[in-house]
């Protein structure tokens, strides 16, 4: 299985003195080509978010997203990611360059438009029927 993981420092923005930097592992798997995972497992509460690669790519240049995840460029150096859950919304800022480099690596692994060639349809159907 082809996989890449990059640690990106993200700033949790709380609007008060509790804002802090978080080291987040960004992962991408060629056998799940439509999504990137943001792994917050070294923090409590443990969380892993699966985000659309297309959404992340679009959010580098313009506001993107509906529902629980929104991505938007903030300035020349940062991108904002809003994650909504049961406890509220987490607003995170990350280096645009770091996110762009990670996404460029994912597109080298699986070029956009070729994701369907990497999906294991049989495994997906087995997983769906087993649920």
C-alpha cells in the first residue's frame, strides 16, 4: 500500500490565550485516493478527521466546503480549516506552503482524475456488506 504521512504544525485558534500550536499528522493512502486524514491522536480527546482531497485542493485558492468542513485561504501564508463536531467548531490555521506541498505529493502518488483506478471495489463492497 502506497502511503505518505507528513507532520504539519497547525494553530488552534480559540480567540483567547488558550490558542496553541498542534503537531498534526496528515496522511494519504493511494488505496483511499479521495481523502486525506488529519490525525490528532497525540491530543485529548483523540480525533482523526478524514477530509476530501478535492476540498483541500480547492480551499488553497478560494473558500470551499459545506457542512462540517470548510477550507479557505487566509492570507499569503496561511490556510484556515474549520472542523465542526458535536462539541462545536475547531478553527485551525496551517502554512499554505506545507499544505500545498503535502497535496502536491498526493497528486504525484495518484493524479487527480485517476482516483477510480486505485479503488478496491471488491473490498469496499465486502466492507459495506459486513457492516
